C-alpha cells in the first residue's frame, strides 16, 4: 500500500485536498493518484449516437481537470510521482473502490455540488464512513506545518489503529502528539434512570462512570507501548471534562492533523461513522483523519 488517492472535482476545497495529499505523499515517499468521477453514461456513451459530442466533451473535460490537478500536486515536489484516473460512476463508490489498496484516501469536505452552509458534503461523509483505508477530509487552505498532531483516545480497542497511525504521522513530521481523552463526571441521575447492570451502564454511556484519574489512566494505558516504540515523538497528555466533539476540535485549533477512530466504544455496528467522528468532521479547524478499526 504505497499510493495515496485524492478525489478532485474542480472546486476550491478539492484543490486544497490535492495540495494536502501531495505534501503527504512527499512526506512518506508515496505515489499520488488524482481521481475524478464521471457519470457512467458519459463514460460509456458510444460515438454513433445522437449528441455523441456531449460524451466526448465530458470525457475530455474530466481528463483536463485531473491533469490540471496533477500539475498542482507536482508543485509540492519535483520528484513526486503523480497519476490520473477518470473513474466511472458515482463518486462515493468509485473513490472507495479506487482506494481499496491505497494507504490513504483524501477528499475535500464539500465539493462543487455542495450547498452553501453545508459543512460536510455527501462524498466526504460517504467515503469516511465506508472506505477500507484511512480517509482524510480537508476543509480549507493548507497552512504551514505547526508541529502537532492531535489524536482522540476513548479506551476502546477499536481506537488502536488511530493511535498507531497518529504516532506514525507525528514521527514523519517530527511533530508532537497531543493525546486527548474527554470524560464526563459521575452522573447519578443518569445511572438511576436504568436498572444497574452491564447493559444498563452501557445504555447511559460508560464514560459517565469515571473520574479524572481514571481518564488519565485511559491515556497511559492507550499509548504506553506505542510511545516506547516511538521514543523520539514528544507526547502531551490532555484530559478534558466534557463532550468529545468540542473537546477534540478545540484541542486541534492550530494543529496539523486531527486523528480519530471511525466509531467509538459506544457506537452501533450498523452506524459506520460514529457520532464523534462525524461531529469532528463537521467542526474541526484542521484536516481530519478517520481511521477504520
């Protein structure tokens, strides 16, 4: 898995995504694939039908777009290997399929067809919830590195891949890891609302049954062995009392990257994009990496 796939539709935010993906490819010595999805009927339109020129124009325009994006990507590194693909079909399944063997899929937060005021577009939401590789959603212009990667820790085994990848990203950048765990104090009223049992505790949220010291232990246990394997990565532990979404997005102000697992310990298996990962995608002030378990 050496390539990074980035979706491009000609919008400003997809240009930001291309620039971010190109920098990431240079950083890790990977190849970059710039992809644009074109409706299947335009891809398959035969030459011997009426208005065949519509299909020819659409295909030529799609190729021009990815070529332009490839030139933009090459500005980030003269030795960067960039390839282009025009994918047939809807952007969401097409990009997911194109990135099946990729190390990462990068998309803009809201594309050319998005509605004004909508913080997260359907393509970003769709691929973040279903791609088999990590997905990075870029919402704005790519700023100069600040030297910090933020990762959310909830103590669930499913968050382990996100921790591993966050440390790898920090190591590649020579950046600090800010490990953030958000906790809420013991809530008797919530617990008394259900019969006491393991299932009952799960119904009100196990993170309610904690204190600050227990929250610190979540971080210590979560990062201990990874930190030992990455001794050159500076680690900052941060405990926040409150909901994870504002906690994580607030901590990521000015960061290079915010990394979270796709679904937390309180998620349902059929909801592929958990409430925390969905919330940070809408509100994070920096690029967000969603890592599948």
